[in-house]
């Protein structure tokens, strides 16, 4: 395991010229997550990341809008179906493989919810080609709705 870890570090170093900043970010998150110690991580503290104008909570394996900007208040309680045509289940599965501070299913759900609205992380995972206006699908009262949302920094989400 130790040799494998160092091999992955060396492979990452060699691939740096071909990787975007978002891909490097996710690679470092994945690398530290592979240690399987919730206290060893590559957190994104202090980084100004672009976020979609909502946050989610995970209930029974589905992501629901828990907070949002005033403009999108009507989304509160909606189920998140997809971001850029990628199902939220697929996004959550990939997030579980990289999120920091994950020690069990409960901390995993909290961290996945925290990171799945971060555009740089989604881009690094290959779910967004660019950080730009993106189709996001919701289910509200049994009806599907697609909005074109733009990730931004410093959003006021209440």
C-alpha cells in the first residue's frame, strides 16, 4: 500500500503538465481520500470556489435543495435530478471517492452534499466541461424543471 501511494504521487507529478487546475484538485482529494483516514485530507478551505446557487442535504440517498439564494427560493425542498445531464446519483457516487473528512456513511453524506455543488470539483471529475451556465434539473412537487444556472463565487445562500 505504501509503495502504491508513492507510485500514485509520482504518476500525478508526471501528469501535472496535462492536467487542469480542477483535475489536480480532484486528484489530490482522491489521493488523500485513499488513505481511508478521516483526518488525512486535502480540504478546500480558504479557496474561493464557484458554487451553484443552492446547497443540498442528502436524505435516503437523494439530494434535496436545503438552502438557496433569494432568486431561487422556489427550489427549496426540490429534489436535485441532474447537473449538466449527469444524474445526481452518479455525482454522489464519484464524490464519495474523493471527499475529505469521511469516516462513515453519515460524514460521507454531509461531505458529498457540501462538495457536489462546487463547480471546480464537478469539472475536475469530468462532469462540467467549463465553469459556465449549466442545465440543472430538479423535481418539484412531482414535476421536472430544468434551469440554466451559472456557478459563481461568494453567493449569499440562506
